[in-house]
């Protein structure tokens, strides 16, 4: 079944300290008309880097950035992390190459949190950018014959907030239809939360989110530019320029 996978990179917090020290938040969207090959190839890549000891054996998913705090809690030390970080550039590019070959299209939404309204909460901001990007920048551009499944990482929100988010996306779809801004057939299905360790499509979305976060937060656009062959439309949108 055609699917859109979504993940994010960066700190969603809106405290003055977070806005100052970690001003960017990026969402990655990966659209696949037939996602099984994407899943198979990413699983194969994860197995290969584990066997070759280039990736933490306890990390059961491919990620653009290593979750250092989590790995230290599992017993890894600083030297271990530095060893694995030396292999990250090639692992990122190999993962991105799989996305380029197997995905139908990608898009990223990047938020400059310093320009977000002071009245917004992290939950409201994330939900707005997720839904706005999904409908306006992706669905209106790909205009599929049947709306694809929308899958996102289960760890994004608490259970109660996840239910509100799902209703928000469906209501946003109806609102855009009412305003005449919707250009695709059918109605968006309710998003599905999945554990990222079980869904390689989320790994692909993490790579896209990480590539564009890296572009803005670290001034390195090489990974984002590598994804250009599968851009949906402009490939990215900055909230707010």
C-alpha cells in the first residue's frame, strides 16, 4: 500500500534556551507508492553495518544522528561513540541512496523556532507544521488516486496527545477542502503510529529530517542536496523565512 512516512529531527522545545541553542526543528516526509523494497534494502543495510561493527549493535534502527544519551545508558562509553561516529557519513549516504532509488518522493519542513508565535506550545507547533506540510506541500503535489497511509513514530507524543493529533490531521483535511485549497481526491486517513524500530520507512524519514536539520543547524547541505532527484516540488519549506 502506498505510504507516507514521517519523522523529525531536532529539539521541539520552545523555551528561550531551546530557541537560542537549538533553533531548528525538521520534519522528514518519504512518499512510497510501493514501500516493500525500501524496507527490505534498509533492513539489509542495517544488518551489514552491524556485522561489520560500524554501527552500535544495540541500535535496531538506522538514524541520521546517534542517540548518544540512550547509548551511554546502555553501557557504551565516549570512545565507543566516537568510533561509531566515524562511520556515520558513509552510513547516511548509503541510506540516502536507498531512499533515492526506492522512494517515490521526499519533502522536508524546517521550523525556525525563533520565529514561532510566543503563544504556541511545542505540541501545537509540531501538529500545525506536520498537517500543513502534508496537505499543502505533499498531497496537493502528488495528488494520488487513493490517499496513502500516513505512518509516524510512536514516540512523538503521549497517548492522549496522539489522539488529539490524529483528529487534528483529519479535521485539517476537511478544513482545506472547505476552503478550496485541497487539490487531491478522497480524504486523508487517520495517521498511524508505529514503533520506529519496526518500520524502516521511519528510518528513511529520519534520514530526510536529519539531512535538512543538518543543512540549517550545521551549515552542511550535502545530504539535503543528494536527495534532490526525489524532491516533491521544491523539496523543502522553511517555517518561517
